[in-house]
C-alpha cells in the first residue's frame, strides 16, 4: 500500500458498530435525517394531546393516588411508560400492521381492553374508604399495568399514528424509532405522574367529611364513582373509535 493512502472500511454489522462506532473507528450504518421543525412540532402536539388528556392510564393514576397515596400509585405510573415503550417499539417493528390486517387480533385487543376497563370501573365505584382501596379493589400490579397498555386502544391509536407519520417507509426507520422512543416514554411517565400528584393532593380531603371524629369517606365515594364513570366513558369512546376504524377500513 502506498504511503499516505487511506482505505475506508464501512462495517454494517450492528453489534460491531455498537462496540466501536462511538469511538469513531468506523462509520455508523444507522444514519438518520434529523426531524424538521415542522415534523417535531407536529409530533409534540400529537403526543401532548394524547398523553395529557384523560384516558385509562391517567384516570387510574389519579384514582390510585387518591386512594392509596402517591407511593401506592408509583408502580403503575412507572408501568405505563414501560408498557407503552414496548408497544411502540413492536408497532414500529411491524406488529401494528399485523394487528390492523388481522381482524381477529384487532377485535381480541378491543374486547379485552373494554372488559378490563369495565371490570376496574365496577370495583372502583364501590370503594368509599381508603382501607378498602388498599385491598384487592385497586390492587393493580406493575406487570398488570404493563399489560394494560396492550389492551389500551388509545395507546394503539397513538402508536400507529406516530409510526405511520414519522417512521414507516423511511430508510432510517430504525434510527428514527430510537430517536422518538425516549420522547414517547418520557411523555407517558410525566403525564401519569402529574395526574397521580393531583390525586395524592386530594387524598386527605376526599377522606371526609369528618363526623364525630370519624372520616366518612363520602367525598371519596363520589370521586371514585366519577373516576369509574370516566373509565366507562373511555371504554365507550374506545369502542366507538375502533368501530369507526373498522368501518373505514372495510369501506376502503
């Protein structure tokens, strides 16, 4: 080889790039085109509207914190972004297209999600004392919270919208997915934490009014029934939205 010449080697194996790419030894095959200001603004607006408006996750975060305190709701608050991140990643990898293409899967997710929300609403509507909420009525584990994301039609709709608008069909789809994923996870965590904080601040007031030195829990019963009603309305909206999507798909 002549002196002063340089041979550039581009290694395409992802695992090799992970080891050496950050040190500048080889060129990364995962190049991505940065989002334009318009793309980023649209993504932030969509994610904000979907994450901070009431839905199954935010309603449960509020109810759990109001009944069990912020510490008692944190496991669910953390489960939401974990499950949501998994769902978004799988949709970007092609699961979303499969669910849309296979009616049995789509209807199975819808039926499971609606049944679970209505079951939670029925249990929540009967809780009027804080100690009742600490028992099995609102005993949603971390992994149940993760699994709930896969039955959440609102989460599916957001994942499919983001994948269709910002990822699908791009040559840098993998890099773009890794770019958007942290943003999705952050929105999922912050929105549910905010709702949980509101619920925890209302906790002691909801335990009243106090009669003869005893907290009656009448306010908590009303609050829980309102939250249960929100879950029922959410289930109705999810069902109507899914039926609209199915009708649109059939018509197309």
